[in-house]
């Protein structure tokens, strides 16, 4: 946490502060990129759809790990660790653009959610995003 309050917080307060407002875990890279976070899921889905379309025209060898992935976490692992041999330069460029867009949108969404969380009491977040209904603001 990069706030002045962090230094004065006890352990319990720090544990509460690092929880994602979606209430599904600590807001870290693993949480965001495994599809647990409702604030990021739509961006992950868009990235997966884009990569699906891009790789469908590539060789079977180039897309095998991607196609074998069964969930969001495996899809992210497959694309980040993608074997680039046999993948066209155009496809790699589109994949890179999809990943860059995912990161930019994720950062923007989480920055907005975190800023709201800092200014409102924690209990108010349940009103802001009730029952997993997703963010109630325009990002």
C-alpha cells in the first residue's frame, strides 16, 4: 500500500486493506489473472477471444498449448509462455496488443476501484458492488 496510513496500521488492518473490493482474495497478480476478480473478468474474456481469433489461423503446433488450456489461469499461462516459433509476426503483434490492452484496462479498473475503496468505509463497498453484480461505475 502506498498510503500514509499504511505505516500506522496494525497487521489486521493491513490484511483487510490488501483485500480486493470484490471480496474474493488479496488483490495481487495471481488474483487478477486467474479470473477470480469480477472487476477484471470482462477484460480477460476480451483478451482470450482476441487471442482465440488470432491463433485460429496459425499452425496447429503454434496453438496447441493455447487450445489445451481449460480455464482462464491456464489460458494466461499459455499466452505468457507462448512458444513463438511458427507464429507469424502479424499474429504475435495482435497477441501483444491484446495483452497490452488487458494490462492497461486492468490497471485503470483497479485504480478506480481502489481509489473508491480508500475514500469509503469498507462496509460501503457492499452497497457499491452488491452480490457480485460488478462495478457500478463507468471505467
